[in-house]
C-alpha cells in the first residue's frame, strides 16, 4: 500500500507540475482527467481524509519545488464525495 501511495503521489506531482507550467498545452485536459481518477482511487482507498492528506503533501512539495500553487486543481475532485467541495 505504501508503495502504491508513493507512485500515486509522484504521478500526481508530475501531472500538476506539468499543468501549472504548461497551462495552454493541448494535453492538459487529459491530465486533468487522470487527476480526477487519482482522487477517486484515493477516496475509495481511504475516504476524504486520504484525499485531504494526499493533496496537502503534494501541494507542499509543488510549492517548494516550482513555487506555484496547485490549489485551483482541488475542484477537480468535487463530486467524488459531498465532503470534498472546493
């Protein structure tokens, strides 16, 4: 389970970093779709707490690495659960 979390974390960081650095790219929509899938996987595995914890860790790493804030992407997970509403 820990290894899977690590892989999802790294994938999410890569996707968000790409989207933040290339907002006009043609493949941003497909990357956003994958972010939605990751949110669903996290919710199914650990509920809204897993989603919150995961996004917090990813957010801090991205801000530290590229100094851009991924918070606007949190709304991609809206609709997965009523508890997640950004």
